[in-house]
C-alpha cells in the first residue's frame, strides 16, 4: 500500500504549522530528524529514511502536537472505544491483536525471577510485569509522553490466550482512528520482531 497521498497532505499541512525547519521526534525507541526543506525524515540510529508508515505516523504526530499538543486525560481506553473503533475492530483484531497474543503466548517465559522481567526484542526495551496467573503487562513508549499499555492473558486448557492494547484517551485528539490503528499495529510489530 502506498502512502504517497497521505505523505503529501501531511507535508503540506506541516508546512503551514511549522515554526522551525527541523524537528526531532522520538518514535518507538528511535530518534527521527524531520526536515521540512527536502521533506525528509531520517532515523538517527540508521541514517536511513523512515519507511512510509513511520513517516506518516511521525508527521501526523507533529501536526497534532503543533495544532493542539498532547494533553493526557489519565483515562486508558482500548481501540473499541474510539469513534468508529467498533466498526474496524474485527479487522484490527485479526491483523494486530491475534498475532500479538499468539507471539506472547509462545515467547513469554514463565520462570522469570520475581514478578519483573525485561523483555528485549529488536530495538525496543520494555519492562514487563509478570503476574501470578502468568499474564503480562507492559508499557511501550510510542512517542514522548505517549505510551501504549499491552496486557496479555496466558491461555490455558479452557480459554485461549488474549491481548489488548490501551492508550490515553488524549491520543484521539492528535490522531484519528486509522492513525491509532496503524500506531498500535506498529507497536505490536516491534514486540513481535
């Protein structure tokens, strides 16, 4: 899927809001330099251009921050609670939640010392808390001050494993439902890889 139209619209809107020619944005444990001159988004870690999905998410984040800022409401919600979230839930669950739950079911070690464990996958480091029933909770920093909380319930003989993802309701003020779906999918992909 090409994001050409979304990228063009985002660059055009950012150009009307920007007060600087360059911004630094932390996104999923990588720093990105956004340059309006030349319309580039470069990973500080690799030196390469951001892929189209990351570019759209970073640009839409910057647009939202410049328009109204991020104001956490202190209320964690799930994707279903977004405007239109119920309509997109079956597809979102199949593409994001089910693969995430299956991965965690296979990869969470149950013999972790105490109740805390560090789970390291690729370039994201998260502190996960192992609960008595084998479930896991972790907060993933998506952007500065924007966290995605992943809750995983271990399956057993009676019930299948399951996962859910929560975020602060204030995220819906800077991102639309589709952007939030893509952000959560990117968080799940980073955990799985």
